[in-house]
C-alpha cells in the first residue's frame, strides 16, 4: 500500500504528459497516481514507462447521465485510492519535485491536521 495517493481528474488530454512528467521527478517515491479520465481508451500509451516509477491507476468514470460533475469523478477515483494520505490535484497543477515529500512530512508531524 502506498503512503500517498495522488488523485486527479481531467478531460483535457494535453495536461496528462506534463503531470506524469512532474510525478516521475518526485523525490518522494512511495505513491500511486489515480487519474480519472473520460478519454482513457485514447490515452493507454501514457501508462507505458511509469510502472517502474509509480503505480498508475487510469480509469474511466462510472457512467453518470448527464456526466458533468467533477465531484462525481473525484468520488469514482477516491474509492480506488489506497494511500494513507490523499493528495487531490487539479489537472492544471504541475507539482514541484519535492511536493509529495513535503506533504508527507507535514502529515507525519501533524497527523490530525490532515
């Protein structure tokens, strides 16, 4: 079980390679990336090459008619997270290489605050 689950939703495919690139450079390595993406079938190639760096769970949201609620997509991803700490990340955020380490250290120092 990873210490951190990074959860993001998107329908904008141009951000995905940038997000994955930033996650590959994280100094904290004990995490998984859960991406809820309406276009999963078109993005299967994003999963290649990250398995050795972090666990990547790439899912299509459960059908919701009409499907437009970001909160529903986050809920779909949230039930698949297995980390002790969940880091919600907007799809346009490119985390600093030390972002996850900093969050984990704060979680250890102030566990009730998270």
